[in-house]
C-alpha cells in the first residue's frame, strides 16, 4: 500500500513540476528585482516586499489543490487514475500531500530570500540587529511557529474544501460548474458556522501565551482554534475521499 | 462451480437525456474472448466502464469475479479506454513503471518485447506520440499485465489497417495469458470476428442478441459481420 501511495505522490509531484518551477522562478525573480530597487526604495521597504509572495502563496496553495483534482477530468486522465486499485482517500491524500510539499518548499524559498536580505542589511548601511540579539527571541520564534502552523492548517482546510466542492460538482451530469460553486459557498459557510460552535465547546482548551511581544504585554492564542481546524480538516478529508471513491464517475 | 468473470443483472444506466443501458443481463464465463458489438452510442463504453468500476449503474447488480466493482476487482482488471487517458508528461517507460507500482502482475520483460513489437521508444513522451502510437501504448500496458479480465474499448481505433490483424492475432494468441477473460468492444466486426468465442450485440442499451460465436454462425448461417448488419441496422 505504501508503495502505491508513494507512486501516486511522485506522480503528483512530477505532474506539477512545470508550474512549481515557474512559481519558484517568479519568487527568485522578485528577489533579484528587489535587490535592484534598494537604492531607490530604501533597504527596509525592499526587505518588506520580500514577504509579498507569502500572501500570494496562501491562495495559490488552495487553488492548486483544486486544480490538481480538476486537471484529471480536464486532461481526460481520470479514467486511468480511477482504474488503479487504490482508494479515493489515497488519491485525495497524495494530491493534498503533494500540494502541501510544493507549498512548504515555496514558502521556505520566500523566507530564505527574506533571511538573505536581512543578513545582508549592513551592506546597505541599514540599522541592523543580529537575530540572536533581538529582544524576546524565544517568544518571537514561538509566535512564528504557532502562526505558521495555523496558516498551514488553514491552507489545508481551504484546499480540502475546494477539492470536495469540485468533486461534488462531478457527481452530477449537468451544471457541474454551478454545483461546484454552490458547494464551495455552502462548505465555507458550514465550516465557518461549525467553527463558531466548536470553538465555544472547546473553550476549556489551553491557550498559548506570548509574553512581551512587540507593543503588547501578553498575546494569547487559544488552541481551540487549532483543534477545530484539525477536526474540520479530518472530517472533510473523510467525506472527500468517500466522494472520490463512491460517488464520482469518469 | 466456476464464478463467472462478469455478471450484469438487469443493469440500467441513465444520463440526463438518454438511457445508455436499459436492463442489460449478461454472464461471462472466465477464459472467454467476448466481442461487444454495436454502433456508436449503443452503450458499449458505458458497460465496460461499469464493469471497470468507473461508472455506477443507476439500478441493477454488477459483479466482477463475484464482487461488486471496487478496489479489489480493480487489482484483477485491466481497462483500456478508447481515448488516451495516460499522462502526457510521462514517458513510455515511466508509465510502465508507474503501472507496475499498482499491478505487480505487469511483466517488464514482456513490456519490453511488446514495445519492440509495437515500435515504441521507452524514452518517448506520451504527449508527443501520434494517435496510433498512443493506441499501441494502451495495448502494451494492457498486454504486459497478467490481468484476469481485460476490457478493451475499441482497441483498433487509431491503428492503421495493415497492423490491425497482426495485433488482433497477438491479442488472443501468444500474448494472451491462459485463462484470461477478454471483452473487446468494437464496430470493426469483420477484422475482429475470428477471435471471438462469444458475442453480445448491443442496440440502444439492450443486448439484442448474445451467444457462442460458433453456434450463432451455425444456427443462422451468417457471419458476425452479416449478423451485425441484420440485427443492428
């Protein structure tokens, strides 16, 4: 089974090579462009723009998850994929994992460029503090880790919503596009509503506190939000795999 | 008692504007080469896809080796679609290795022989192959496997006439695994006729005539091609 899962995962990565390299090239290109802008914009403004791809990547990750499923029908490869002796959950799981792998690599590439910019600040005479000398470094790292994990989980949750919505559209023979759009809106609404209820139910879940972070004394992050996203993702994954296995046709 | 390779019991498949299958009953014994004959739109592809587990019947019962179509039956079935369903960016060898990951019954040595027979290069990208080469590739993938049931949807489409007879004879001759059940949908009846043990004539989603090919010939005094014209026109 793991051999089949790995083969599917590699297939997904192989199929995404061109789009992945294009986005990676754009991120690197932006880095080079910003280097040339330092003299006119100033160092800190150019440095700030190195984070710009992160905002784009959040949406790109979710769109990619949708596109990777849609392409199977658009390119006419769905009959072959679905004729393989693997479950719908394996198909959806490998697609999600491949998209997430690409997303993580692209985020890391963006952050590497930002880090290189930061490390090179003295070259442009910018006021600069070594990372190790930043005040409350541990709290900052903790905050970035928790914030990053939440964003990553959010991307996964958005991805599975778009995949499920697309597949629900595929379960009907007519107006599948309209059904997919309606399913997307419905699923986002349902997820938001259930989140509100579940966060209240899980109010006993502990909070993570960040002390002396920038201007605030204590910044709290409730783990209930994180748990709710995990629960919702797990449920939606189960449903999406089932729809892929039992309901769609090709 | 031998379990039939395929059972269709009053199978109906409806689409919004049409009924692709309209109460089909069929039992196919293992080891037979079955010809599924009918014009375009008669329900041949839908029937094969239902057996392969790619489509669900609206009503009726389907069994493949005694099981409902699903992951377990897909291990034993090779479905070769009429159109190219492989990934354009894969190479021929890449595809064979990919399929091997799911079907250990795929023999790479046999695949190498078949590639040579079909004049295909392992390093060639699937998207760069001609329609005829893609049709040959499907056969390479299907015939390299020791699948218990082969479903071939219009396997001769896109293949040049001189090669067809050669490929057909290879299909049921030296390349076919012993005991393998093969269902071939086609409207190229004249060329395929000699290889069929059993034939099913489909018209508007119904099997209007079915039986042992030899018996039908003897009883009616007609060839399959003549019967095709008589029954389906």
